[in-house]
C-alpha cells in the first residue's frame, strides 16, 4: 500500500474538493470526458479504424493498448492502494479495482501518445495532449483517483510509448520471420495462462477480475489469424460508395456492443471464466465473424 497513516500530498483526496470548488459546473462535463478513457470507447475507436480506415495500423495499436491495459492491471494488483473514500466519489460513479496507477490516465497516455507519434501532425499532437490531460483530471474531479495515481499513470503510459517505439522495428523483424499461426497460438496460451495466474495465484482486486482481459487476448488470438486466412477484407469502400463503410461500422459496433453489454446477465462480470467467454466472443465477432458477414453482403 502506498498510503499508511497520514496521506501524503500526492495521495490527498482533498485535491478532488479543490477541483470541484474551482469548477462547480463541470460535473457532467467530466463524466462525459472520463468515458473517452473507457473500454467501450476504445472498442468503438479501434474497431472503426480496423474496419474502415487503417486496418494494419489498427492491429498494431490494439497490441500497444493491450500491453498498457494488462500491465496496469498487474501494477494495481501489486501496489494494492485503495481508492479515495467513497464520500469523495461523484454520484453515479462506481469504480472497481485498486487505485494506483490510474488506468484511464495510463491507457489514454499510451493510446493518444502512440497515435500522435505515428501520425506526426501538429493538431493531432495537440488534441492528444488535451484529451490525455482532461481524462486524467476527470478521474480526480470524480473522486475515484488521487493526484499521484494520475501522474504515475501518465508517466507509465508515456514510457510505454517510448519503449514500444524503440522496440517496434526489431519486433516487426522478429514477427516477419515467424509463422503467424504459431505466434497466435502462443498468444492464446499466454491469455489462458495469464487468466489462471491472475485468478488463482494473485489476489483478486475489489470488484474486478482478469476475465475481460483474458477473453480479449484469447479472442484476438483466434480472430485475427482467422480473418487473415479466410477473409482478408479491404478498407476501401465497395464500388467507391462510402455509405457502405458507414453501415459496416454502425452495424458492426451494434453487434459487438450487444455481445459485450447485452450478454452481461448471462455471462456475468463476477464470474471470471464466463466474463472471459463474453469478451472472447465479442472480440472474435469484431475481428472475424463480422468481417465475414460484411464482405458477403457487400458492405
């Protein structure tokens, strides 16, 4: 635990009070901003890009963000620092897992940092910085993170970007020399082993488990090689008609989100392996099953 006895400056929940006094009008604004660091936003953003814009680059971003999310889960479990007291939580906000480092801050710094580093356009860099800052601040304002959580999350996120940019070329060379099916088999085994390790060896964090991440990893390991072998769709608009791409994205997101959210009562979050199955189904649907469908119906 980072906090024993008296709080340090960076882990003082009174920062939440200060922000709310400075911006008493901003509650709903930060409720909306914080959703830009949620799993549903990332799913919608990455699948939209994968289906309709930058297929190959989107796959890279998926793995970059996955690295950040998994590392954040294990860091939180290892540090085991409790959230700020519930009396500071904004109404309607119900956080899970431990507090340090902030997952929203780390993952947004990783995602937007990677995108801005690759796109290299000034306004993309500016928007990325603004969004990363606002998402982090929203976590303090909503009373679910300490200032130290957010600062540490930003730092780790940016370090991940630097590390993976440095390793990208040797990793690409290594992957190019391997049988891709074998690599995805290893990824599936990793997802399965990581779920077992995080469930039966590591202590379970409050209100959370590794099921979503394990299912996501195993779903990626199944969906991507199947799409590559049996579909290999193009992001070019069929017959040059952009409306087809728009329908591809709209119906695809509805389908995936229905599985992710709608099956929650049948495959509940509280049951690790049922949660893993739900996320694996949603992932395979987004990466393989929906591409099979939209190529068959001309979208």
